[in-house]
């Protein structure tokens, strides 16, 4: 019995369906092979395999013509639709025009700076979709089915491929009102007398690391507030609660607007990289590569990036 559709066959051998549809349309194995860019024998073999799976002949072949059987006529409309859909999908995959990308990114960076780049990327690709998952913790890319992760960190997992999108300086800053009350630190050691606010997802010695003449200093900073959210940490500093150490993409607007003031700039850590991270060593899909390029181009236009010297 001939199936009413060929959905199951599509996943088994889409190329056979494509060959069958093209032979019906052209009325010739030779013309179908030329249209598909493959040999006539490959077309014949694929259609024979398709007929074996269905259990009935789809085409009657003579030296002069090719005739579609009743079974073939029943299958052809769906075969043609699926073959055309597959052809469009293949073209879209090559050009990076269609598909869904699951992206994981830090909360504050996404809220402040990702909307623009994603708008630019999606506006020119009506059939592309981005699923953005916001999380400041390092997620498992395989377990969460993440195609691309934007990370502000050093790459530790050798199974991950990272592309640097940009670098941003690290700022030590506080509200002018706090500094007026408690004094402006002049040396890193002065921080031990200040209220240093904490980002709870980092160890204190990794977060509050300062340098003198390229040598890292060991500082025992203390504070009365910590949080797992960078935006909340910045807002606490703006409110005058204490000093924070944050990437410049988080502090730039507040410093420019006079709500935060930088201190100890000569002792700040070196700029930190923002990376696009993915799993595996294969060449990324055109759509994924296009998104990575879009993010890189957008970030490097921002005023908070480290400029090449």
C-alpha cells in the first residue's frame, strides 16, 4: 500500500525524493541528473532505492520515455513540496538566512548592549530566530543545547572554541557622594578602609585584584553588601553604598553622567575579554558565523571597548 505522504521517507533519503521529483518534472533521467548536478546512474540508483522502500514502482522506464505510475502520481505532490522545502533550507543554510540559534549571555551585558546588535542581525534575516537565555553562571553548552555563549571570562574548557568579540577595561569606582564622605583612595592599600561591594559569583581575590608595576597585589577588602547581579551592584554604588570593581561596559554611562567616579586607575586590572564561545571544532554554520561577526562588529563600535594602540 502506498503511503498517503512521504514524511517518514524524507528523513530516510531526502535526496531520493528530490531525484524522483526532478525526473517527473523533466520527464528524463538525463535532464534530471543535469539539473541536480549529479550523474544519471546516481539518479537511477536513488529512485530504485525509493521504490524498494515503498514496495511499488514509481516510474515506468522505456528507451523513449518515463511514465509515472499510479503510486508515483500519489507520492509526487508531497515529494515535490518536501524537495523544494529542502532545497530552500539548503540554500538558506549556505547563505545564513534561516534557522534558530540558542544563545546564552550574561544578564547585565545583554540588558545594556545586546538588543542593538541582535536587532541589526535579525532585521536582515526574516527567517532567522534567536533564543536568548540570560544567566550569569556558566551554563553547560551541551546540556542546555546552546549554540553560542557570550562570556566575560577566560576560556578554561579545551573543548570549547572561543572568538574574542572585544575587550573592555575594568573600573574601580564609587559615587562622588561616597567619596566625599569617606575620601578618595590614592593607593590600593587604602581599600582596606573602604566599603568594597562584592559580586557573589566571583571569589573576592579574583574580583578585587589590583596591580602595581604589573605585579598583583594581595588585598583583604571587606564590605557589607554582595549580590549575584552586576546591575544591582552598580546601582548600589551609584546610591553611595561603597566602591565597586566592574567592567567598563557597566560603568561607562554612569561615569559620563557623573553618577560614578573612577579611582585608582593606575592600579586597575588589565582589560578583560568578551568572547563568543561554542562547542566543537567544526566550522560553524553560516548563520552562527554571521551572528558572531555581527556581535563583534557591534561591540567594537561601542565607546567602552579597549582600542588598539
